[in-house]
């Protein structure tokens, strides 16, 4: 991998793309530290330094924003509104015939869906920004902090609108930066910004483990956590690269005096076909009861039960429900993103068939059977990789939002692999060109 990066910087065109991507990343990280008006940052820093600041239902969103959410900066919302909008549009494409027709129109239809995604992103940013400001004003953003209610001293309507507009503009800027990376840089822009956001939390989280440790000044806990992290990354890489290859044979066709077809290829079905989406869905759904309970007044029995069993990541009901939600959403997402009947029809249209399987409906049934078989281990893998690291690292003082948790490992490994593959493919294109000359 290091050799590939060294060769990449020796190639002028690729070097420009890499430097452009690094420049956008620098701008993004600067934006995560630029404050917005109307916030008392002395009180914010005082609450962040408290132990309670790293807990709560907003912790995972803070991780995705690179720590900008709890600091209430212009990029506080990060890329989460865009991710949510993309997922919603992807789900609606299956339900709404108009969106499905746009998807089949090719590049023009995809551009229209992208435009809808941008509009929905801005709308979600306004909604989430309003919720964040309301949470900060009520003091619920940092539960247990004595000065949490003084984070927003001036609670006038003008200041509130200014804060929401600033964070919405920041989200639009993040979306623009991500699209710039996709068009003129290397890799998928939004994925790389998410990668950077999560990686930015690594140093502070690792140092917190060392500071909280008691064996040899915390270095034994620090080393153990690093070892567990590297092992988990290796396991994730192994499973993410695993795939079931279904052979496809194309029959020969005579057009005039020329023969076409007769080639062999395969359909790659990944073991983890759904990626990290089921984990994000399950996490978001489980944080809804915690959010409702946190804003509910009084000390009702249901509120106590929710805080004790669903809001606490270490509680048995939370763990069991989280696991089953991940498995359910893995099957759900694979079912709406991979259509065996459509694949079978396309194969039949171009004269392709699976050896031993008749074309048409039998092919669709076979693909559906194989997909269900490999989705079971993929979904169980997602559930285990999301829970085991968190439970194993809990004994070393790591909270549920520690970067070596399941969600962050899946995102970092997935984005890293795809980015390296793109760099390597562009290098191979240039090397093959030079070899042929």
C-alpha cells in the first residue's frame, strides 16, 4: 500500500488529485473548529472536559462530525444530514414509481435524484440544527454539567435563527466539499469526510484510555486496546473482501459473419452486502426512545425503564434489541437494493445464464436463495462486530462511542479499502499504458 502511494505521488495527474483531496480535508477540519455566534465557549469547553460529555445518545453523532457537534461549530451537523437524506431517497426509490423511473433513465435521472437529495439535506439540516440549538438551550446537551444551561446566554429568537442558519450553511458547505472531492479528487467525497471525522477522534479517545488505566501508568490498557483494535481491523478486512462468485456464461451469437458472446464472467455477491447501513439504522432507531426520555419531564416509571434498559448501552435489553435490529435491517436493506428478478431479466436479455440453471424465473429464484444464504452470516457478522469490541473494551474504560467500536471500524475499513482500490486502478491504467508503448 505504501508503494502504491509513493508511485501515486510520482504521477503528476494523480498527485494533483491527492493534493486537492488533502486540501479539502484541511478546510473541513478547520471548519469543525470554527465557532458559531451565540454560544459561550468557555462553558462548552468546561462541559466537554467533564466525564458526562462523552456519554449520551448524541455521542455517535458527535463521532461522525469529528467532535464538532458537542463543540457547536459551523460544521456541527457534519455529513449526517446528507447521509440520512441519501438513505431516505434510496428507500423511496423502491416505493415511489417516479423515483424508480428516474433511476432507470441513467445519468440524467441520477442527477435529478442527486438534486432531490441536496434539497432534503438542507431541510434535514434545518430540522437537526433546530433540535441541537433547543437541546443546548435546555442544558440537555451535557447532562450532569453544572453550567450546561448557560451555553447559550442569549436565548432570543434572532440568536436562535442565526445559529440554525449558520449550521445549515455549514452542512451545505460540507456537502459541496464532498462533491468537490468526488469530481476532482480521489474516492467518494462523503465517505472520505466521514473517514476523516471518525479518525479525528482517535488520538483523544486513545489517550483517555491511557489516562484512565491503572496498570503501569495506563500503558498496558493502552497497548491491549491497540492490539484488540488491529485484530478487529484485520478480521473486518477479511470478511469485507469475502464474496460468493456466481458463474455466468454468455451464449455465442452470430450477427452477420461475426460471432459475439461465448465469454464467461461471474456475479460477485459480498458476504456483507449491506455494508454499514444496518448498523446506522439500528443505532438511530435505538436512540429515539433515549431522546424522548431525555426531553420528557418528571420521573415517570416508563422514563426510568427506558433510561435503565434502552438508553444504557451495557444493559442486556439494549444489547439484545440492538443485535436483532441489525440482523433485521441487513435483510431489509439487501432486499431493497438487490433485485434478483431484475438481474435475471438482464442476463436473459443479453443471452447470459448460470450453468445448470435455466434462464428467467429459475435464475431469479436461485439468486434469491444464494443471497439469503450469504446474508445470514453477513448479518450475524455485523451484529457481532458491532457489539463484541464495545463489550470487550468496556473493561478498559472505553465508552460506547470509542473509535474501535463496530460502527467506526466498519466505516474506516470500508472507505480505506475503496480509496486504495481507486488509487491502485488509476496507477494500473497508467502503468499499462507505459508498458504498451
